[in-house]
């Protein structure tokens, strides 16, 4: 209940800020603010709170809306999208912290190479971008919230590191087999249902990775609820 109230409060904060731009006086670069802060054992506890900034959260909320099929950044986002974006942000911060720890604690011969991590970042980033309709739509959402390319890359990199940790320490998600993908194509709701497998194999694989990442992050945060404290910034 505490986390639910916090999420509702953040959704209100972001929603209040959005109409001022939408009503459209002369465009100006906004002053950013902290929408929420959170802490958990995975991030160092109360001594090391993490902060979620309003512009980035609004950008992530637009991506959440796009993943549900919105036609463009101009369609905006709702309270549910803000809650989903904050939950995903928190989950990825926790997972990426666990990934950093796993890499640091691994024996030298067991650590992933820079090339491996770069490949995961590229593959997962491509899957997430395609899931919301392509890089042009991501860039459109970023412009709407005055988020620059460096910040966009940081969001995608955080998601990729979270995916790497899930794949390495929880359950394999990054390399679905052809058998899995054929089953997905036949049995689940997906954008490629009814297509020939050979024609959509690569795109279906990226879609499946993005979906499994989202579901895995939700499950992780649900299991971590008792350890996570989210505070809306006054």
C-alpha cells in the first residue's frame, strides 16, 4: 500500500507538470526536479538513495504508452503509464546494481568481457526501441520531454544491464530458441502472428526479448516490494 500511494503521488506530480508545456506558451528549456527517490538493500540502503527525475520519468512514461500502441509522442501518457514507468525504472536500477556487484565479485576469468556487454546493450536496446515503434518515435518522445541523446542512451543501457543480470542469474531471456519462437508465433498475441516464421524470425526474437524483459522486471520488483521504499519528493 505504501508503494502504491507513492506511485500514485508521482503520477500526479508528472501529470501536473505536463499541461504547462502542452498549453504551449513559448518553448523553453524546463528546470528539472526530482519526482521521487527510493532506496533498497540492492542499492546500498538508506545511506544511498536513488533519484528519479521528472523529465526522464515523463520520457519513460511516453515509452510505456507507445509500447501499448500509441501512434506517437503527441498522444501523451496517462497515470497508469507513469506508474508503470516508475516501477520499471526502480526495477532496472535494482537489477543493474546487482549486475555491477555480480561483475565486480566474479573471478577474473568469469567476468563478462566488454565486448559481451556491448553486444547485450546493442541487442537489448534494439529490442526495446523496436518494441515502441522504432528509433524515430523514441527520439520524438525524448524531444517532447527535453531529454537528450545521452540520457536516452543511459535509459537503454540500464535496461540492457538489467537484462544481462536476469539472463545470467535468474532465468535465460536473451537467446530464445527457434522452438520457443515458433511456439510464441503460433500461440500468443504478437505483432507477427500469421506470418511465416522464416520471414519474421529476427523481429519476433527481438519482440520476445523485450516482452520477457518487461515481465521479468515486474516479477522481480513484486518479489522485492518489502525491501523497497519509494518516497515522492514534496
